[in-house]
C-alpha cells in the first residue's frame, strides 16, 4: 500500500521540530521493511500558505494522510504514537507489541 503524508508546520518552532522528529521515527518503525511505501511532504505554512488553504489546514502542526483514502488529519506534535498509528491506519505487528513491554 502506498501512503501520501503531508505534515504542515510553521517555521522552526519546538512543536514543529517535535512533530517532524516523531513522524520520522514512527515512519521508520512502521514502514521500513513491512512492504508499505510512503511519501512525506513537509510544508511550512509561513512559506506556502496557499497549500494549507488548499487542504483546509487551520492549525499546525497537522499531519494529513492523503492516500490511501479516506483523508485523515492528526493535529498536534504527534507525540501520542498510538493516535498517529491509528490515524494512519497502520497495524502494529505482534513483535512490536511484545517489544514495548
């Protein structure tokens, strides 16, 4: 399955930095090696406000899963890993659950 992810941020704020770091970590854990591929686009709203308007993004940071449908939006610094995984429609493999304990 192919995923298209867009992360909307504003500048180099602590919240933006956390969101980028958390998303990259989650993508590395859950996409690498499991057969799924993803494309991640980072969009700074202060430089490209028209893109935020196109996608109806009103707050930052906001992660959009554009593909696969339906569109999903996750607002915040993405520190709640379970919320991000659920929002992306990913499943946790049994060995990942075991390793968390």
